[in-house]
C-alpha cells in the first residue's frame, strides 16, 4: 500500500470520530477534526503526484473518504438542526444518483470507462466542504457566521441540484448516442 493510500485510509477511518464529536456537541473539536481531515485530502493528492504513486485503490479510496466525510456530516448537521433538513436530503439524493449512474454505466458499457467529474461537481464538493467548516466554526468557535451559512446553504443547494441534473443530461445524451 502506498503512502497516499495510507493517508486516504486514515482519512476514511477518521470520519466516525469527527461525526461522533459533532453528535456529542463538541463542535470546536469537530471543527478541528474536520479541518485536519480536509487537509489530509490535499496531502494525499500532493503525495500521489510527487511520489508518482497513483493507484486504482487510491482512485477509489480518495473519493470514498471525501463522500463519507461530507455525507456523514451533512446528515449529522441536518439531524442536529444546524442546516435545513432539505440540504442533506439533496446531498444524499445526488450522491445516490451518481452512484446509480456509475453502476448503470458499468453494466451497460462494461468496466474501464473514465468518469470525468464536471466543473460544477468539483465546485459543489468545494462548497459543501466550506459550508461544513463554516457551520462547525460558527458552532464551535462562536463566530458570527449566520449570513455566511445562509448564503452557503443556498449555494450548496443550487450547485448540488445543477450538478445532479447535469450528470443526468450527460448520461441521457450518452444513452442516445449508444442507441
């Protein structure tokens, strides 16, 4: 196992601890735990490029750790009433849609197809992470960030919706081209 893969695996294994901290109301510790896990996301990418250690396992572990962290925290923040409940529902629905699309694509065209993330999807992931950090900072560090949370909630909702719809359109066009 390569060093970047170990970093990704540690990141994945840290998710339950960060969620537990937030559930127990230890928002400051949850914020710092989230920040540390988010920084290791950048670290594993830097290590993979620097060490030329790109692997199939890393290609699966990295996005899995990202999704596990963000989806778990959105569900947690929604359950605690720190973000509107529609937001984690939208985030989870989009990710289920993407996973379903990958499975259907795999079944229809076989393995090996490259899945290229859309720009709006990358923007969405970034905004999702920023909003989690801002909510945890507001709660744990007592920062006056209500306005930022409100704007961030709308931005995450909009980019989540656009990203999901854009993938659906792309898949429909691909189906029509294959037919």
